[in-house]
C-alpha cells in the first residue's frame, strides 16, 4: 500500500521554540490516520505545513509520491480546529465561494452543494445568514465545505467538537463513507474514544517529537503487559494460593457472587498454565486478556515522556 | 489569478450589497448638494444685510457713506437716545445704529455701533473703511482747499491680474481661487477615502480573524492573495462610491437647475459672494468681474486655464497610490490584533502622517511653490494629499514624476512588508504583539 502523504524529518523553529523536531510520518492511502498528542505538542504546526500555510525549515513533504506543491491545494481538504464562517454572509453564497476558492467551477460547486445539503438535510438554510445558525448547524456547513471538492486527503482537526451525539454520529458515518470511497483522512483529536473507534493508524507527538506510531492494533499489542481478567466463583484465598508467587494479583472485585480479578502473569507463564492451577480450586467463568485502551497508552507515554524531559532539563 | 478575482468579487459584492453602502450613495450627494446649495439659498433668500441708522453729529457723512450688499446706510436726524429706544421697540425700522460723535475727526476711535443682530465682520470693516475714507477726504479738502469731487477723483481703483510666466514665455492668466478650491477638494476627497476605506480593510481583516475563517481561507489561497484581494476589492467599492456620487450629484444638480433655473441665474451674484467669503483675497478681482458684466463667461475663462486632464490623471494616480500605500498598512494592523480596541496603538503611526498631510495641505494652498510644499509633495506618506493641492496651480513635470515614482516604490515596499506581517499575524491569537515582535515577523520566513 503506497502512501498518500509522507513527511520526512520535518523541523520547524519559531523564534526560541522548536515546534517540530525531526518528525516523520507516513499516511497510507485509504486509511484514517490519528494524529495524537497533548496541547502544544506540535500537531497544528505539522498540519499547517501539510496545508502549505507555513513551510518547514528542514525536511520535505511528499504528496502522493511527488513533492508537495501549491497545485495540491485542491486535493486537500482541511477542517481547522479554529474554524468559522463569515457571519454576515448567506450560507449558500459562502459555501459557493469557499468551494470556488478550492478550484471548483461554479456549476460543479452548485451541483455538489445541493447534493450535500440534501444529504445533511439542511437545504432550507441556503439563504440564511450564518449568524442565524446554531453552532452545530454552522459546523455541518463547515464540514460540507471541507469535503465538497472531494479531496484525496482530508485533514480534520478536532472534527467532533461542537456537535451533539446525533450529529457526531452523522459526521462519523460520513467519515467512514469517505474512507470507503478511497479518501485518506488525518484526524487530529484528544478524544481517545473516537481514535479507538475510527483510526487505523496513529502517530503520537509530544514535545515536538514523534514518540510513537503504527497501526492501532499493533500499538495496542505492543503495550500489552500480560494482564488478564479472570472471572470465577469460589474462595478468594484459595484462588490467590493457586496463583502462586509467579503471578501478581492486581485487583479484585465481587459482583453477584462472582469474583473478577486482574492478574499479571509472569513472562514464562501461559494462560493454560494458570487455568490448570486454578481450575481445581475455583469455578472459572471466563479468562480475558486486558488490552490497554488508547487513553491508557496516551497518558502513559505522554506522562513518561514529560517526566523524562523534566529530568533531562535538570 | 482566478482565486484573487474571486476574493475581489466577494469583497466587492458583500460591501456593495450592504444597506449602508446604498444609504451612503444617496446621502453623500445630497450632503454635497446641500453644502453647495444651502449657503447660496440662504444668502439669496435670507437677507442678513444690515439696515444701519446713522446718527451723524458732525453732519459731514450724510449721504456720503457708500452702501454695499451687506450694509445699507440710512440717515436720521435725532438723538442717539431716541434711536436706541426705537431699536429696542418691536416696530423698529433699522437693525443697527452707527453713532458718529462730533469729535470723530480728532478722536477717530469714538464711533459706536449698536446692534440687535450681530453684524458680520466684513460689514463692520466696510463701515470703518467708509468713515475713514470720508475723514481722509475731508482732511484733504481742508488742507488743499479742494472740492469733494476733486478729492474722490484722486483715488484710483486698482485691480491686479496675477499671471504665471510659463517656460515658453507665454503669459498665462491664473485663477488662484478656482485652483485652490479644486486642489483642496481633491486632496480632501483622497484623505477622506484613504481613511474610510483603509479602516474598512483593517476591519475586514479583523473580521476574518475573529470569525476564525482565516485558517480555512489560507489553506486554499496564499495570504498575500487574500490581502491584495481585499485591498483591491475595497478600492473598487470606493471608486464605485465616487462614481455614484458624481452621477447622482450631477443628476441632482441638473434637476435643481431645471426646476429653479431662472431663480438660480438671478442668484448667480450670490454665488460669487459665496466664493468671495471663502477666499477674501480674490474679492476685489471678482467684485470687479461681477461688476464688469458676464460672470459666467469670466468664470469659464478662468476654468480653462486649469489643465483638467492632468488634474484628473493625477487625482486617479494619487488616489490609487495613496490608498494602496495606506491600505496595506491598515491590513497589517488588522492582522496584528484580535479586535478593534487593540488597534489604537498601531493606528497612530499610520494616521499621524495622514492628518499631517491634510493639515499641511491648508498651508500649501496659500504657498503652493514653497519649500514645505515641495518636500511634503515628494515624501510618499503625504504626497497623495499635498501634491493634489499643488497640481491645479501647475507643478514642474519632474517634481510630479519624482513624487509618483517614489509613491509607487513605497507602496510596493509597504505592500511587501504588510504581506509579511499579515501572513504571520493572521495566525496569531491572544497577546497583542509589540512593535518589536512585529519587526521580527517582517524578517522571519514561513
């Protein structure tokens, strides 16, 4: 699978602050790529470079195999985190204007817009002024304008902020539909829940450096710690004894007469070994590997990184 | 290029479609017409001339003081007290009492004027002149034993025709009053439009920043295109407004002429007076011309001495040049701040040269070939205003060309600099930058 976007060793310096320090990412075609990181990590700097709003001091960006150039503007759709519309302008007129700025012809823009307005069920808004719309309504218009010119690469910065759950779902479904149609999407967000649900790949940026990347599955696999959740009925003490010294009991709790315990297995012990050990003592209902959530990984990685940085600074 | 056209179109259409634009387009010419018509109408309809009762204790001024448009002398032979009583009563015949005491020849400062409606300064000077003239005549009569007619024959009526010697050696009759009016009017229009529409550019930029649409826009177009599109779009709005004003003013003028044409012709004299009061130096000359006969012919003869195509050409150049110079500066101010209240600090360096320009214009008008006039019309920050004052008087070609080249070079420079400030400023939110930081923006790369 070739990549739609490849950024090599990007460095961006703002006065005394290094916003991006040797960051490389590669976004495969047709996938949803999560760009994660705490506030001020450098995500927006990277996105602005991809959008050619600013230019890197060092490094190079390739779009679909060729060096990024102003011609690519029409093939990228960008929904910035800080977004808005002209308040005094009518919705339709404004959408037409923004579409034409992306290089669409008047007729094409008109056709596509009426299709999207129907799909989002907002056709009656065409002649309304933006200031008459609610925030969520304006966000819908903004989303349409971003995807209207059918970009090959879509960059969404916190796309769900300002939407209620129903509209969030609508937009989520649109994102999936666009992916089906072959659009590659970069999603920058703090919402780890949506990362888990939507993204195929992620890159984690912290303190201007990329500290982690890979497919979501791979990353989670890498961060597994051999922790299992065991559900059983029986005596807690005999369960603990059965585990023996090799396994660490992290926590346990009881619900409706069933105990569920989190156990960290020693590296040389398999799940079968543990089952054998406890099956005579208690009645086992289930054994399940605990896979770390993206949220856990994020906090762990960013936290560890910050501590390391502070240590280095001192 | 296509994109910059789109931006120009949007900037233009959204502004022209606004109600305020329509209102300004209609109210503007009415205001202009009002400024021109109302004083004339007032001067002709409303008689604010003084009907002065002269209480002459010497007897030497009776029927000797000359009336003019403002002052009519009437001679009554009664005491000052009686006259004052009548002036205080409701059925008074006169508007003022001029009391000339018997000692006036030896004590010339004892003349008194009592009034109900304050007389204009020019009316009082006229009375002063007339009394002085008569005392002078009287003294000459006594000294040389001459008759009244002999003495008044001594005083010639002088008129000075002001000529400029052109390089070809021809003598060109200059009409300073019209040149002044034209120069000052065009300078003022340029000043006003740079200000009004420059601020519109700034507001437009701030609007895009506060709306947070700016990042959406600059992912599609270059910041420089966005800035230039806005400046040019608003320039077109300004030109449209001027064109509308000219057309509507002409329409109103034509309409008024059609309805009140005859009355206006009769009031032509009042128009001349209007010109006089604006420009006292020209009084004698014009008074003579009005006495001499066909005023309109004389006026148009004066107009023909001004090179109108050159004035118009210069007006358009300095209008556009000045606007581009200041427009880009206003745009960079808009980019540097988040909201309008923060603009004050950055506005000062822009507005001071502009205001200086219009202040100097008044001085330059009096002395259009002086040193101040020269430098102020060469330095690009004041030249659009000051040079326009000088052009109708006729300026050396090399000066105009030098001034234009400098203006063009400077606006290319400021536009370039403003583009740099703009490009970084539009993405900066929060803390208001200092001048030092803005200086850094100019030299950093993106």
